[in-house]
């Protein structure tokens, strides 16, 4: 079984017909590396570490550290085998899967000496994959259109919010002015009261009776005693004397001021919320903004799951019982090249002898916004799948992928 | 999960991370232990009545009398083939029969003639055959001494602790106890009855309560106890299962070691508390001799150990030595069991391997598992559904990590009804199993012995209608709480029950099962959540016997019946694989055991070594601990170190509690995935050696994972080592079990021997402590100079994919430039090896010739495997290398010599692994 050569029937998709070309190369070598395996020359391990006679290529003994001398056998622990998979997608498998009795390459080329009864399934796989890619492409196309709308909406929404933000900022100034004005009114109104209080305090410190400052007869009936309890009582009573005296004007001013301050706080909150919404990371083109303050539900045999994007995830028993928090919004957690593909919700209700509940949401492209599946792969760590047009990629990029797959 | 169960768990399981000691008895809380332990060494009240002696060709019988109460015992003494002595003591005339353990011995042990050497009024001397071995039976007080020449090897009752609580009528409820006793009419007794010999009725003799549980004890006190003295012995081992050091400790200052199969939640380390299994076998060792004591009793048992040298400092010992005043070191052992009889096998060695074969001749050897079971097992409580199984399976391929078995815990069933599948999560089990089979992989599903009481459950109905359930003391079916809620417990002590159980594994009975589905028996102590000490009430009834008598046997029988079921379903063709948590002496015959519910802590990783070593010493070689730790979540470092350790222990399975985060090997970043992959791949590359060790253990009873002292019995430096171990004779493993370790110090044994680092091939001298710097990728493993180890270094995704792959032979030369090893090959999964369908060859290197000769010329098997490479460690550079095959053909082999490491690699010799050949270096 020395020097395994194979004649590869190379099917090149040419418009209008199919033509076959024979390319000779050692078993397991991809076309791209054919030039390194030349029959009449000693073979240089691809890492350059060693030269060996060419008849030791694919002789079922590992000579090269990098496994490059045995592309078609299982001899090297770190080797890889190239399956052409005509009709489907070419690929590499670890060379440990050559002749292990399990069909890995759809073109069956990995099982050339194991007796495994493999069927060539490449065409079928290719067809299925094309179909599903086609379907995905259609979805992506429609989804991408929807996404454009979402982006526009988000843009408008953002503009609205920004406009509103500006408005509110303006009104905030008004409110601030008003607060300042009312503060002055209030302070003026309070002045007599304050003076009275000060006097009163002095009197208090001087252990004077309240009759000297207060017109109230109720107060006059109090006497200074050494008892602390009665002192407190007296003080409280005196305050009530003051209230009785100055309530009407000062209080009105105070109320007006408080009211204005409350309004200002509300405006501040509004501003904060707007700032948050405006600066919130709804994706590169704010395409996820439409999910904000929405909720989506999915019912399983036992529970109703509820996802309120950018807010929280929860679970409620179908047949009564209280809701459990499965996590509140944490962050986008996709891989570096696609951070907006995964959402992470954290710090939900704690588990018995376990961590706090958390949920990972995987987003995929879909025409509709739907929570499609939920599972708990690890105790108290939930995984949900969620489709949204906002995830859809430009179909042109998919087309090229599809095209690639049709090649060898 | 049923809310009731959650609630139940929350109530019955402590929320702290430690065993709730209050749930388990101390000796003081176990009435018989307290009673027996109160007896202190003194002159024994027992006297041998020499006039009753009968000596036949096979045995000696003799009556013993307790001078305090005049109750007579019958002593039987046998000399057994293979240098063993059996001592049996029962009541001469018990009120009713006392339990004698059946089914554990593989046969009635064959005897050899005893001959009388001398006799006088003080005793008799019997010859034990060769080597001047004698038994001296002393009459007053009764004691037995086993001697060789002038040395006492072992003495029985030398401290006077023989005690035998005879069965009696309950006096406090008897109307006329005295009258009845007189009527009994033994003349020897009658004359004495007037003497004051009434047994005191103590608390706990006729009834005992622990926490809220009461034990009715209808038979009253029935404990037995005997002491053994071991002169010259300072090291004793065995009596698993305990989470303790390999060398057993003295118990003077605490509780005795306890043997009582219990489901201990979050067990504590380094203490003598009982755990899931019990093997009442102790080994005693010194530089001259190894002996063993097998106490065949299945009731609750406690073992006290004391030593006259314990507590002495090294300086004190030295002082003794220089002053010449040293008394001989001695270890004294005392066994106490709650019921049954005294039936003890004294294994006289003299070598460790002799003791192993002696014990194996009594209880059998390790079952020979299918090769795949020696691979890696991926388990978790629980893989959620079929999709989960598929994706974990795919994960192994994606990350190129081999595995053979994926496991399903209790959640795979339909409501904890074993033999069924959850209809939603595992709707099409055969589809799932077929998917695994397509990848040459297998599955294990759990089948526990507690059966849900549910009239819609076939298994329950059958057991109930056949009357197979264990009964409670009032005669109804015993019911306890376990995973399914209320559950019955089949009486596995009944042969007819076991036969029925086995038949339930038939493919047409166990729906959804296929030939690549194997079984795991958990909770078989048995675990009863609401029972005393989380187990069954001792007054539950197994036919004529109480649960008290048979308790430690229950798990043994469950695994026996299950293994039998797996054998029967294939028509006796396929080897079974059954994992059990509870076990007893003899359990080695039925499969694997693991160390139960450990925790993700460094100390638990460390203790896995002595725990499995102790099991190996008493025959149970197929042992492992949950890799990663069951409870809690391991740090990444701990997980990696655990994989590295587990890869070198016989049973290699990762497992995790339901509440822990997922921990499949690829979830900790590419670097750690690579470290775990490498550890698992090292396991797979070594499978030929492992498999050969299993075959050897199956043939000889020798442990696979061995303490160093077994191979270096004269080197005291090895006697207490339990942070390193040997696999077979030839591999020494010192796993890294310390957090943040920068290095480990391994003791390499053997004066004049050498050891080779299996990664670097660096040679090290024996009889030294070697400091080995380590990184995260280090697993310190050494090959003994003088050995030949076959490996298959083409690691594939499952063991059976490697079946036809070629071998690489690692020949490690000793200073005499010789080496020897073996190669065993068979089909890997059937019993055909019993029909001589295997290849067994001796590989030896001597006089610069490496040769393969047939060790089993009458065996027949062919293999496609060939020899692809020979690596000779410690070699010098030859000028030519010639291969000569059986047909006389000679060819020159190409080779490569690494002068810096003295490693000679022969390229592609290519001969078939099953034929004769030799390779000559010139």
C-alpha cells in the first residue's frame, strides 16, 4: 500500500455543461498544495524540517513532524486529510478519521481501506445545503429589507428623541429658572418664620417660656421643668405654635417650590432616559432599537418564558406560581467579529446551591421577531433562540457564500 | 422535577458543604459496637475443650466454652490450598441458625490435610504443611498462634477479645426464664446454672433508637468479635471504603474504621466513617512478609487498629534501637460485627502477589471489561435530552477528543422509573443509540434498585406480584423514600429475584435498549432517604434473615444481577459493563466501582489515589473517582489536573452534579481544551497496556493500580506512599495534585534500577526522591527500565476505531540492557477469549535481540495490527538492525538514533503483531 495515488475526477461547474479534468496528486492532498508533492523529487516536509524520498509520502509511516508526508493515511497524529467532496463542499478532516470505519467525507474517500460501507452523499448534501441556503437567502433578503425599515425607523426615532431631548433640555432651563424664582419666594416667605424660630431657639436655650414669643395661649401653659420628657413635649408643642402662626404663607411658597423641584426632577429623569436611549447600543445602525420596551413570549410544556429585550428575561409556571427572574440586561456578548449576535442577561434569581440565573439569547435572521426556543443546558443557565430581521445580513454577501459552495 | 422531591431534598440534604456527621452513628451510638468496645484486653473467658477435638482429613473441630456463661462455641479450622487458614466460630447450638455469607466465595475453598504434630493438656500443635508452618491451639485461655519456624505470624484472641453474643430468649418479657433454661438440658451447662452467670441486659440489646428511627432487634444481641495480633507489623492496609490514607491509622483515639454501606452526602476526608462500599479484607505488611485477613461477615462491622509503635517519634524509635531495648513492633487489630458468625480467612502470603492470588482464589478476580470501558467516559447529571447528547457527542469530534461512553443519569427516565425513558426528552432512544453506534460509541444509562411504587409501572407490578420486595418487620412490602418518591426495594439476596431482574435487560423487555447501552447501578447501599443513616431499617426482612445480616451484600447482589442481565441479553457472547457505587468482597467479578459523590476540591483529587489503591489491594481494580469532582464547580486548573490524574486511573469518567455549570472539556478556552485533549489522548495511546493490565488482573487478581510497596516490598520508603502509584509493574505515576504546583517530588524505587520519563525519555536512577519541575501540561509518568510497553499512538475518536491500528513498542532497557513485556490482543468485547481466541506474546530484549514469542500456543486469533515503530530507551547506536521473521526472511531496518537521550527508533519494521519475529541490533 505504498504511495497512494488517486485519479481525481474534477468536476468543474461550467455554464452550459460539465467537463471532467483529471488531476493526479497523492491521496488527501488539496489542489492548492499539489505543487509540494512532486513525484520525481525528494519530498520536503511542509514545515521544512526534513527531506525524505518521495516514496515515503503516504507510506503509512509518519516521517514529518508536521504530518505533511502522510496526507492520505492515519500515520501522523497531527495530519489532515482533504476530501474533495465533489458536488458539496471540500474540507479537511483529522487524519485519525481515515479508515476508522466511520464515513466522514461525503465522497467516501476517507474510508478507502476499512471495509466501511459508505455512500457518496455529496450531491444530496449539496442539494440540501443549496436549498437551505436559498431559503436562508430569501429570508435574509426579506429580512434585510425589513431591517432597512427598522434602521429608518430607528433613525427617525432617534431624531425624534434627539429633538425631544433638545426640547426637554430647553424646558429644563425653564424649570430651573422657575425653581430658582420659587426658591427666592419661598425663602422670603420663610424669613419671618426663620427669625421666629431663631428667636425661639435662643429663648429655648435661655430656658425662656414660650409666652414671650408666641401668641398662643396653649403654649403659655407650659412650664419649664427639669424633666427631659417634658422638655421634649414642650419643644414639640412650641413648634406647633410656630406652625399655627406661619403656616399659611410660608407653606404655600414651600409647596410651590417643591412642586417646581419635582417637575424639574421629572425632566431630569426624562433627560436621563433619553440620554440612555440615545446613547444605548442598539447595534451599529440602531437596528435593534425597535425591541426596546417590547416583550416576547414562548410557552413550553411547563413554563411561559418572557423576553423583554434590553430589560429582563423571566419564567412563569404555566399553571400558576410566581415569576422567576432569569436575568436582567447585561451586554452584547457575541464573538468579536459579530458582537450583536448574542445577548447576555445576568444576575437573575439565585439557585439553590448554584449560581444566579442567567440567560444567553442567540439571535438569528428571520422575517419575524420571535422567541423560537428555550433550554437550560446547565442548571440555571438558560439559552434562548430569537429571530429578528435586525440580524439579517446583506443578501449579496450570502450570495457569494452560496456561490463558493457550488465550487469544489 | 416534582416539587415534592425538591422539598424533600432541601429538607434531607444539609445546605452546608460538609457531611452532616449527626446523620451517621459513631461507635458509641451503635449499641453492639459500644458494648464490644467496652471489653478491654484481658484474659479471655474462652477455653478450648481439647477432649472435644475431632481431626479429619480436611478440618479440625473443637468446642470452646465461655467460662463466664458456659455457652459453648464450635471452632472449625481448615488448612486451605494456597497457604491459607480458615477459622470458623459459631455457637455450638444456636437458638436458631446464624447467618453465613453465601455467594461471595466463588466455591467452597479446597482444603489440604492438617496433621497433628503434638498434643498435651495445654493445647495442640498442627502442621500447616510446608515451610515449617504450624498452628498452635492453646486451651486455657483459648488462643491460636500461626507460626513459621520460630516466628509468630499472627495470633488470634491473644488479647482475649473473642466475644460471641449467643442468641437468647428475651428475659425481661419471659415469664420463667430460669425454668426454661434448665429444661434445655445440656448437662455441662446445667451444673453451672446456679453460678452467677446471668448476662446483664444492657441498653440497646433488644431495641435501639437512633435519631427518630427505632430498630426492633427481635433476635437480641448477636455481635461477634475477635482480635488479631501481628507481630513485626507496622503497616496495615485495605478495609475499604474509607476516605483515608492508604496506610491505615490506629484508632485508639477515635472511632474504629466502620464498614457499613451508606450513602454519605458530601463525605469528609481523612476519617474512618463508613462510605458506600465495604470489603472486610486487611493486608499486613513488613519487609519480610505480607499477610491478609478476610473477615467474611456482611453485617455492620467496625475495625479497631492499635500499634505499640504508634505515637513513638522517630527519635524514640531510634533510641529503642541503639539501646537494644526495642520491643518488636506489633499491630493489633480487632474486628466487631453485629451479627452472623466468625468466618475468617488468614492469607499467609508470604509475598504481596501471593496474598492477591490467595484472595482471588476465594472471591474471584476482576471481571475482564470490554476494551471500550477502559477508555474515557463522559457523564453528567444530566444530559438533558437527545439533542444535548448529540451536541456533546459532536463537541468531542469538533475538538478532536476521544471518548467511548456518554452517560445518562436519573433524569433520562420517565419519572425515575428505571428501564423507561422520558417520553419528551428521550422520545426515540434507539435513534440516539444508533447515532452513537454509527460513531462506534456507547452509552450507559442508570438503573437504580429503588422501584417507584406506582401501579401503572410494569416493573413495580411484577416485583410486587411475585413477592420480590424486601419486607418490613411487620410483613408488608418495605417502602422508603428515594428519587421517585415512595419506593420498594427488590430482595436481591434471592436468586429467583436476581434471575428475574437479569431478564429485564433483554432487548425486548428493556424498551429502547440496544447492544451499545450499558448500565450503572447507583444508590445500592441501599440508599433510603428517610431511613436510619439514609439506609434501610435493620429489622427489614429478607426471607429468613434480617437486613442487619445482609446489609453490606445488597449492592454486591444488585451489580451481580445486572451484569448477569447484560450477559444474558447477548446470549452469553458479550462482556458486560456495570458500574456500582456499593460493593462488597467479590464485587470485582461484576464490573467497576467509583468513589461516589466526591467534591471539586484539591483534597478530593488527592484522596482518589489512596481510595483506589485500597480497593485494588482487596481485588477491586476497576476503580475511579469522578473527574472534576461531583459536588461544586472545579477551577479550570483543578479540572485539568483531575483529567491528567484520571487518565492514569483504571476507571476514567468525568461526572458533575445537576446544579453545577457545564464542564465539557472544551468550555474553558482553547489552551485548557488542548491540555485535556492531551491527557485523554495519552490514555488512549496507552490502551493496549491498560487492556493487558486488565487481562492480567482478571487472570491473577493482582491490582492494576498498585501501591509502590507491592512491587518493592522490602523498601520501607515505599510503605506509606500514596501520592504516587504504579500501573501494573512498569509505569509509575505521580500526578500533580497541588494547586499552583511548580514541581513534584516523586520517589523512584528500586536500587540499581532506572526509570525513563515517558515524555522526554530522560533516564533517572531508582531509590531516589526526584524533584520534577512541572507546568500545566506535565503529567509525571515514568517507565521502568527493564520493561516493554506497547502503545497505539494513532489516537482516534473511540477505542474501537483503533482496533486494527499498528503498535509502537517502547523498550526501556535496564542497566543490564534487558527488558521484558507482554502483548495481549483479542476482539475487545466478547467472551471468546475464554475459548482461547486471543494473542498473548512475550516481548523480550536480551543480548541485543528483541523478540516476540507466543505465550499461548494453543490460542488462536488473528490481528491486522502490525508493529510500526520500536523505540528503545537507554540504547547505544547500532551499525545495523536486522529483522528476522518466522519464515526466515531477513531485512535491514532503518533507524534513527538520538545520542543526547540514547533513544533508538526503528522505522517501520512492519511485521504483524501476532507472529514470531526478532530484531537484532549489531
